[in-house]
């Protein structure tokens, strides 16, 4: 909040105290900036809060605990000559402003709504100069989403409580996300690997002075594609080859351009932050919110470093394009600029194109220059966003390519190679796997004779589809048109919190409970679980936002069919009993066998006599390694944030702890303990003593 010596004449209301602080500094003493701290009105928690008989009229109430905030807003509103509602520039932000207008008795025809895509001096002051009336279409779209989600949640959840167990829930987007994960697991379970083989020839140009070897892969026999399904097929081909006669049959040289990526949308930022930085979607949005709302940059003051982080658009302003172009030419040279690419194109239905893409608010605010003012995570995300924007305005990368067909007794081997001749946008932004994997092929011409140095036969098996990661799940939801930028992080958070899925080694696995709930919803609630229907409903909400459709009609059409499914499910579903896994551990308080339960932080053992007996115990997972401090057992533990670590079973007497998995082996150099280090490059065993630095390859895991 911001205040001054003289009484404020104008009141500005935002959602967040951090944003209020930044805007207060920008606008100065003649404005008072207050935060609503999110929503102030909502549907009641204890009841449905929707009058189904009265055309689905929602019954909003003031949120419990918001009394002091509401009183302060009312008090300051009475004093103010002018009120501005400056909540976030999206459906939800518009709805919060609408609720504020109701609380403060503001006429909906008054121009009170101000909207800015970035928390910077120019953007905020320009928005204050150009207020508008509230957009009722946006508000209706948000109301429709809220009412639909409430109907689904408050109608199905009691059924799940009655038929399965208390505490369960269902939601439009979360149920589809759970279904995708369950369906993928079923695909993996049913997948039958098929054997296939490949033949790779290691070749060298005849009379070549240097040992410039390259490989060619068998692809065809004459014009027909060759399939090697077993070892016998391979043996037959190798016998048939003329090993003394490998001839270059065709050489094709060319160029390949690789275009830069568009600037970030919410979805692509979440995907990239997950794969590159290891951030969860929740963490990405939390850190992005901090960067958007404002960072104190010392002499420059507090300023928002990025534009609004909930957007489907890849469009960027002409000013950002021009500044990027100047920076690129001055830093890298004119040849690295693409002249200013807009990325507007044809916007997809429902995209929030009034917003820009996620970009730095100050293009010349280079990451390393503001690093001292940022936390480690803030810097990582800002650096990612800044690099992506600059790269989007750079020239394509250019590769010189070569493709060679090699003939031996009618068998055709193909070798390919490429060489990066101009880095373009890769100068600032490249994928982690962008290293040139193609080999270097010597200068060859048709008719050149080659020498076969070796031939390798490799057995392969077709692979099951991979499990979803946070990144790939978001990408799939977006491709299917399910959910919108603001829904991905809470959706993933909900299905994890409900224990419908677990995240292990960055991949989603459905739990037994998740599969059970998904099976029930799939059988009885096709409207909720159906990907196409859910996507079509999103399109209808977009039509409401554009003023083409009445929001209550969307709800009414949905509820008619949904209610029929609900009645049928109530009648047909029998009580499903989930039996707890019984352990050999005996409860020391009452003598019963403890059972396995699942809580917020994973599985634990509990007495089945609850609530009479409330005894619980952690499930201890040992790794068969002795504690290097006291010879106790090393056990696997999980932090409150879900991260695995290793500690001594004799805690608190022994305080040994390690993020890396210890091994039963002492360092041959310093006799310190060693741990397993797993990276994308492979697995090593490393001495924990940094001064020693002993490392060895780990072959058994």
C-alpha cells in the first residue's frame, strides 16, 4: 500500500500488495493504491451457491476473512474523487473488478477500469489516462466458467464421497488431465515391444590421407525399403553384401535453415521452464508473478521486469521489436537481425490477443545487469524470457547439409551430415540437445570407392509411448484445446494434491485411487471426461467473451445432459470399497496390524483402529548402505516439497543428511564417503569432498 502526507484524491485498487507497492511508487502522492488481496466475493463454500431453478443465478457472498480489507476499501473509496480498478488484464481480473464495483457501489457505466500489460511507468500512467467501462462479456465468460466448475465439483464430489471415500473431488479440466495420464499408463501396460535390427557400416574414403571415417545406415535393397525383424534377416544381408565393393552412388548437398522460436506464451514458458530449469508449473507462475509485479532495482526504483504472464498470444509491440533490432545489430552485427518479426499471424480461437507475448518490459535491461537485484530463481526465469525474446528477433540458423547414398550389391546405405555455417538465433538461444549430432562426412563424389572398416548389427525394440511430464501434459492439454493459460498450474496442483497421480522422476504415474476415480467418471460422466466435449465447451466460453453467446445458455445446455448422467450414476453405482494394504508391523498401542495410507506427503503406516487409536508411523525405505558417521542404516526420505533426500535411521542422535544417494564405498583418495551423481550425460560415483574431487564411472546402475 502507498500513502503520503496529503490525503489521496484518487484511489487505485489492484489484487496484490506487491503490485500495489510498485504502482504506488509510479503514481506518486496524489494516488492511494490498495490491494484487494485476490477475490473479495465468491460462491459460498458450504453450499452449491447456484439457483438452478432461477436460470442458474449465482449467489455471491463476501469471502470470509475479507471484512477488514472490504472495510478499508469502502472507507478510502468514500474519500476518493476518482476510483480506478486496476486488476489483472484477463477474465479473472475483469471479474474481480466487477465484484469490487459491486462492493463499492460503482456505476457500471462509469469509466473505472484501467488495464496494463506491464507494470512500468509509461504503461501504468497511460492506462490511468484512458480508463474504460467494465467489459461485461469478459465477466460473463468468467462467471460461466466458475458456475460450470462449481456444478461439476459440487454435484460429482458428494457422489465420489458416498461411493468411494471422503475427500475426493472432480473437475472439468482436472478430470480430463487425470484421464490422459491414466490412458497413457494403460497404453504402456498393453504395449508389446517388437524386435527390429539395424545395420551400420563404418566407412572410409579410398586413398584418403586421414582416417576420416563416417557411417552409413542400411535403408533399402534396390528401390524397396528393407525390414530387419530378426537376427536371421541381418545374417542374410551381411552374407549378401559385397564387402570389397562399397561405391558412392549419389551425393546431395544442400542448405537447411532453422527458424527462431516465437516469444513465450504461458504454455511454452511453463514447458521450457520445466525442461530447462526443472521448475514445476506452480513455481514458474509464482516466480513470473514476482517479475511481473515489480522488483526493486536500486537507483532505477521498483519496476515490473516482464509483461503479463498469462497469455496465449505471441504478438509483441513495435517498440519491443525496434529496441530488440537495435540491440542485436549493435551486439552481434546486422546479419543477425531478422529485420523485426511480428509473430502476429492468424490467432487461434480464444487466444488472449489483447495481451502481448511474455517478454521483458525493458529490452535493454540485460539479465546480467539486473542479476544482483534478483533471487536465483528470478534470474533464471528472467534470463530465459529475455533470451527467448531476443532470439525471436534474430536471423535463422543456417546449416550446410550432405546426404550420401552408398551401394553394395544392390543394398543402399545412407549417410548424412551437417555443418553449422551461421549460428543466427542459436547465438543466444538453443535447445539442450541442439549440439550437432550428424557426423562430418568427407568430400565425396559419385563413383568414389569406399573401404569398409567395420560393420555393426544392432538389436532394437519398439518403445512404449513415454509417460507425461509436466511439460508434455501442458503441451497436450493446449493442443487439445482444454483449459486456458491460467488453469494449467492449478490443474496439475489439484490432481497431485488429491493423490490421483504422483510425480516420480519428473513423470506422472496414476495412483490406484486415480485409476478408480477415472474409471468411474469414464463410465458414467462422458461429458466431464470427454476431451472433445471439454474443448468445445472452452470454445463456447470464448464465444461468450466475444459477445456471441449468452453465458446462461451455455450452462443450461451443459446441465441438462450432465444432470441425466448424475441421476443414472446415483442409481447404478454400488459402494466401492478400497481396502488398505495390511503390513506385518504391529501397532504398539493396540496390537492391530498397521495398514498403508496415503497422505499429503506420500504413503505412511497407520492403525486401522482410527479414531480410537491414532497411531501412525513413517514407511522406512532403506538403501542397504551404512551411515558414514555412525554405521546406522541410510534411509530414503522426502522433504515437505516432495524432494528425495537421504538421512540416518538414528536421527536425531545422528544428523547425517545428503541430497545425493550415498554408496557403500569410501573414496580411495581421501577415505571420505561417496555418492551417486545422475545427470543427462550419465551416472558417476563422486567423492563428497570438493577438495578431493575423485570421480569414477558407475557401471551397475
